[in-house]
């Protein structure tokens, strides 16, 4: 028992010894506070040893603004609290400590430091609310920095976070120490501190021994200042104008014409369709005074009343609207947003066969259509139709659009169908039912124009069809021509029935064997033939208006020998050619225009050629009516002509001249002209063939002038065919053409914007047209049915279009604001363009819309220096505030610019003194006859608050 008890006691003693060893304390770090200091010191030594370049490789985080500033951080724990220690450093330490031209961190600007340390608790507020705790934490950092010989300034945030208050300390490496303190007066700023004189006295009071020193002593205080002004928001101006320009119920406008312009984009091409928010909300003007020395408060008072034009540098900073952010915000209404709705209508157009099916909801049977499709009231419909169909015939200028506009198979902007498509974008939110209603009523108006022989509005009545446009535009163009020809035929019939005015002339025509009064133009030619002599020859000048009831021309011909046949339908003499069988000059006849054909009519002909096989023979057969008409007119104008004469005039390549056979030819003299007759030559092998179809047509063609021939195109028949197509066009084919035309018309509208020739914008518009042509090509080829992927590609095209639409609005806004300073408009737009294309072109930015919008506004705030000659332009932007615009507050800060006080005033006061080397013990870089900043005060004030940051250098 005794032995076991002894062993037990030995084991207890050993355990106590082990426990004593385990709980051994290092009395050099007697407390947790000292261990906390040691941890801070270890982290600082590690960062000092690494240096800035190595810290970058180890993952230092760039701050963005300022661009040269980076930070690393480390987490520490003390007294059950977690702290975060952050070291801010720059790669390059060149430059001034305070440079208004550069963007600096708030602490750099406040205290005039470059690299610094911030230590703060990891809490919701990130600040220390207890003053003893803040002092103790700052002391720990100061001791740690002293142990590792660090000269970094250290800061601790204190008080409420909104005050942005700090205390700090920095060892200068000598007996000098800098202490920092910053705080904010958020309300009830003393009136004295709203003026430069009072702020100067505040700074001097920090080192003057008594208040009497302020007036009796002159202190050489270094002073620099930066003032920031802001123009009134442009939308606020518009709202005030709107409120002042309201019209009374009686219809009397009580406002002068000078205030009629209520929107910034009233003169922009898109203002006919929608009003956009001004993308440039306002401008900030930054005026900077370089450092100067002041010795009294009176100098500060004079400076407060001095002109802002005395500032050495001006900078302007644009403030852009947050709606420019991206398509995910969805708060911009423009062409792009409406084109998306049109594409939705295109997707639904595949469901039915006729447009009428969408008018009746019961017929369509779509729940989505029943719930969302809204048709505007009749008054809106009538207003749209009036704008479309009662504007009168348009004069189209094809040279007015972009050079690449024709690559998009739509309709020109001025044409009727393009205007219809633009109206449809805003009619009933561009849903398919509203489009169907508008289309049906539109076609009714078109048919009314046809039936009443009224000119089709916004369409040319002459020229050839442009096959590069969409089919609907071609049909409308052809219909306009048919209406014009139909009206001319009716006018001609009415003129023929007017026997009172034409009775005498009709008798003469009957005697001459002419039964139709419409041949009056041929009679004029006959009279000219009868009055011409063999020696009188004149060049013919012809002005021909085909199908015109009163053609105008000047024809003078020479008959070298009399003829028993009367010449009819001559447009003039072909001076260089004579007929083969008579000594008469050849006359060019009036001919009919070839029948105009739309794209689908050409395709039908080509298809017929492919089916029948013999393309040449069938092509000749298709052209037989045209050829026969030309031959009949030629025979009537040249009664003595033979087939060879027609070939020489109509197809010169099929006549081979034989100049060697001239011995037997006689010479016919007419004045100074000498012509050999008869002309020598022969038909080509193709035309001399016995079975040639042209000779057969010649033989069968009667000698008839144009006025007696059957028209090659029947306007009545073609017009009805066009209306039938328009009334029965399948919905998806109509919507395909509408989408192409709407994109082209919207792009052409934006392209008309005046933006001062900005090269970036011009290039972007060129790229847009090429992109539109490429993406819309499948629609032009009618490949939509069965390929829904095409619709998704077009939806993505809307995003591209929206980006360009926003850019061009920014360009237009800047151009209008800087008409007298285009250099500034160019510089601001280039900065915005580079940022927008880099950030926005890669998709939407995720996050809360408001936060993202604020981020966007701050990111694009790049300032541009204002040249001296441009200062007047900027000054004029600050319009003298009216009584309504001065509601905000009473002006109290001074330094006014056209009645505007600065929204922010930043001042740096500093007092410097030379350090005597005998003043302290060690001689080093700080103590060898150097001038140090003993006092420094940074003041940042507005009309409502005042922030003061003070740093004092003292000898410990």
C-alpha cells in the first residue's frame, strides 16, 4: 500500500511539473496588447521587406481611381475584436503630394500623404466609436511602426461613419512627429466659415499664440484652391419651361415664341417619333488656383470677390444620364425598343394566313393576343392615316441617304411604305393586331387613290423601279405610275370629247385621213416637214413627254425629195443617217417606254424561260410586243424605210458598214454637209438569216405612230393586280418587309443627325449599316418559315442598334452644347465612346439597377481641360438663374459665376518653416536645412457642410 501511494505521489508531481512547463509565459510579451503590437509589427516588416513590386505579384488590389494606388490587407485580433489593417501604396512616387490635376484618395488629399496605413475594426460601421479604444489602437500602431522603423502614416476612423472622421500619427524619423485629425460639420456651419476670410483665420488660429496675433502679425501662409460649379440639370430647365408655357383652355398661348422649344432634341430627326431624355444631364466646371502666398485675411476677402477667369486652369466634367447604362435597365424608349416589339409581331405572323385574321381576336385564337394586344382608338388611327395619305406626292431624293442604305432591302426613308413602317412602330405599342388594323385601313386609302385617280402620296410617278427595295415598295411605286397613266388617259379622253375647242382642227385632220384628234403632235411634225426645203437642214432638238396630252418638242426636218406618204410620229432627224432607198434623212420616232416590272414579275419571266427551255427564242417572243411597237413607230416616221434602215437605227451592231464600195455612190449636198448615198453595208449574219424573227415582225408591223398604238402596259389591269397583291399578301411576308424597312428607315433617320463630323460616330454608323444588311439578308431571301433562329439573330441585332442609338444621342447632345467649342465635344465624346464600347459592348453589368447606374455615372466622369479661348462658351452654359430656379437657398459662399455659387470648395492652407540642424540631435535627411510643413489644413466645404482635416508637425 505504501509503495503504491508513493508511486501515485510521484506521478502527481510529474504532472504538475509538465503543467508548469506547458503554461510557461514569455514575460517579454506580458499582455495581449503587447502581442497585438507584435503582430502589427510582423505584418509591417513583411510588407516593408516585400516592397511595392513584390506586393503587386502577391495580389495587391488596384483601387481603380486613383489608377496608381494599390492596397494589401491583413486581419488581426485583439480583445475579442477583429481588425483589418490596410496598406495603401503607389508604384510611382513622383509628383506633388497635392496635385489638383490628379485624382487622389480622400486621405491623400486631406493630409498630404502618399502611402499610408488604415486600421479599423471589422464591424458594420467600420469605425471606432470609443475614444479611449481609438487612442489605444493608434498607440499600438505607432509603437509597432517605431520598432520596425516605418515612416508610414497610420490612420484610425472614429465617430459616426457619415462624418468621415480620422485620427492619425506619423513618425518623421527624427524628433518630429506629425499628428492628424479630420472631422465634419454636417449642419449649422458658422457664417464666418462660409467665406475665405473666416477659413484663413481658422487656420492661423491653430498656431497663433493669441487672437491679437491675427491682426498684428503677418504670417506667410501658402494657399491653393479648387472650386467646382455645376450647371442646372437640362431636364429641370425643360420642366420649368413646360410649366411656364402651358396654354389656356381657350387656346391662347401666353408664352412668347422664344420659349416654344421645350425639349433638347426638338430639332433632331428622331423627334418626329419620340422624345429622348438628354443623355448629358449637366456639366461640372472645375477651376484651379495654383499655390500662392497670402499674409492677411484681407487678401482672402479680395480673392473671394475675384473673377473665376483668374483661375490658372479650367476643367469640365460631363454628367451622363444613367439610362445609358445598358439594355438590361429597360428604361429607354426609342427605335430599338419598338423594333423589338415589331420582331415579336413578326414571330406571331407565322400563325395565320391573312392580315384580316388578326383583326378578330376570336379568329386568331391566341390567349396572348387576346390579353395583350390593344388597338388604338379611331381618332389615333385617323391621325396616322392623315399623316400618311394626305401629305401629297413626295419628291424622292435617292442621294440623301447613307451610301450603304441600299444594301438593306427595304424602302427609302421618304417613301410611303417606310413612313408606314415607322408609324407602325408607335401604333398600339406595335402589336400584331394594331399593325393588321393599320395595314387594312392603309390599303383602303391606297385603293381610294386608285379609284379616284388621285396621286399616291410620298411616291414618285416616274422613273424606273428600284429593284433593290422591298417588293411592297416596288408595287406602290408601280401603282403610282399606273395612277398617273390612268389619269392621263382620262384627261386625253376628255380633251377628245371637247368638240367646241377642237372642231375646226378635227375637220382638217379628217381631210388628211386622221380620225383621232390625239394625233395632233404628229401633225405638227408633218407641218414642219412641208415647210422644210431641200437645202435647209437643222439639228433636231427633242423634248419628249410620253403619254402626255400636250407633248412639247422642237422638230425641224429636211426632206431631200418629196414623198407620197405622210410622216407621222417623228421625234426629229437622225443627222448622221440617211435612208437606203431614198434621199431622205432618217427620223427617230416617238416610242413607247418598255413596260415596267417588279421583282416578282421578272422572276416569273425567268421561271417561264427555264420551263420552256429555248431562252433566246422565248426571250424574243416575250419582247415581241416591244419590238413590234418600235418597228411600227419607225415605219410611221420613215414611210420609205426598209428593214435594214430599222436595224441601222435600232441595233447598229447588226449592220456592217462597207466603206470600200463608194465609187458608184452619189453625193448629196445640203448646205455645208456632204453625205454619200446610198449608204453601203450589209446586215450581220444573225439578221440576214432567212428565218430571222425580227424580219417577220417587221413585215407584220403596220406603220402606226405611238398615239395610235395599243399601250404596252395596261395601267388598269396592272393597277388591279397590284392592289390584289397588297390586299392578300401573307402576314409573314409583309412583316419580313416591314422589319427590313423599319430597320433601314430608323437607321436613315439617325444618320440624319448632326453631330459635328465625329469620326468615331461616322465609323459606327458605317458598321451599323453593314451589320443590318448582313443579319437581315435571310429575311430578304424569304427564309423565315421553318427557321426560328433567324428571329433570335434579329433580336440580338436590336441590342447593337440600341448601342448606336445611345451613342448618336450623346454625340448630338454634345454637338449642340459645344457648337463654338468643337474640340471639347470631340474630346468628351471620344472618352465616353471608348468607355462605352469597352464596358457596354460586352453585355450587361449585373447588380442593382440604381447602384449600377451610379457606378456608370462615376466611371465616365473624365474631365477635359478648357482652353482659354473656350472659357466664354463654358461660362455661357451657366445661365443666370431665374426666380423659380433660385428656390434652393440663399447664396452664401461667394466666388459666384453668373449667379451660381460653387457646389464644392476645396482649399489647402500650409505653413512652412526651415529646420535647423542644431535643433535636434541626429543629422539626417529630415534635419539638414530643410523646409518642413509645420501646419497643414485641408478644407472641403459646400453650402451645407464643412470638412476640415488638420495635420501638425511637432517636436516630441
